[in-house]
């Protein structure tokens, strides 16, 4: 099917109530919410709607990217009116921040060059931030977090940190302190299923004295397999997608 127009959407969403991005039967998803709205606003128009990646249930996004391919012309006078119309109908946990027309060849997933994720860890407890951070009661050694994060940079087979197999190239991997929170940032060309949460879970094991940095390195080299701790989805955010 040939499409006449193509639009890039930048979306923010709170993932707590959704079973991830990709549409599924009988459960709420972010893509599913968009489809409900598009079936109203784009009635009679053939379209395809793609996301930049799947997300796990409960994962949030600050700048998620999607592409909307239309076979017929858009009924609205301009994309800003279209953006406002979407936001007026869609779940309050989803917000379209920007829409722009792009070349027909642009594809939210296939055209992506890199993604950046952020993970928030809280030292302590906070009812107001619950659902948006991973709350850790134990002492966290920040120096060990930094040491482990540096090992991740480069090309590795992350099979021992994920629920699937494959190699990824990581451009950046580091932690930052922000008050009583620890924030992990990672930029890579691709990510395996639950890989970021697996890396965070094992780095926290290192930083709380449950595992040595050397054992973390052996996992990266696939020399030693540890019981994988996957951090909860509530602390993970898709921060940026690069094209």
C-alpha cells in the first residue's frame, strides 16, 4: 500500500495502567488507545501506525516516537489542530507533545539510530513517587554503581542480562545523583527484552554488596551466569530516540 503522507509523533505517557506500547487483545496498551482515537478522527482514511519500540507493562516514556502513515489526505487544516484533537480524546495518561510531517520513508522503528533510557532509583521510600521509582531500603555504594556502569560501554552480548539473546552497542552508560535518587542513563543502538532493567538490577546488587564488580564483568563476558535480578518497570523511562 502506498501512503501519501507521513507524520512523526512525539509522545509522553505514564505506563502504570498500560500493558506496554504494542496493541494486545483484552488489555489496555498505549498503541491501543491511539487506535481508538484514530478510528474516530481518521474514519474513512487508510492508515498504519508504528511505534519506535515495544515497552514492558508499567514502563514510562518522556519522548516516545511513533509514525503515522496515511493513504488519504488529512481532514484537518494543519497538524497542530490534529494534535489538539488527539489530546482531547485520548487517555489522560498519554499526551502528544509534537506532530510534524516527515518524508514517506521515515519509520519510527526502522529509522531509529539510537535510544536513550533513564532509570530512577530512590534510596528510601516515598508514597508520592511510588510507581515512578524503584525504592531501595539498603545503603547504595555510588562508586560501585559508577564502576559497573563504565563496563557496559561498547559492544557486548547482553544475553545474561536479558530474557533474549543478542549483541548491542552501548555508546554511553553512567549514573548521576539527584538528591535522594540515583539516575542511570544508557544510550545504545538497540536493546534486548528487559535488558536495561536487568542491568540496573544487577548493578544494584553490586552497589548493595550482594555481588562483586568482577562478577558483573564476568556476566558481560558470558563467563559466569548469576541469578538475574530484573528491576521493576516503574523506574524505567524512554528518554530519547535519535534518527
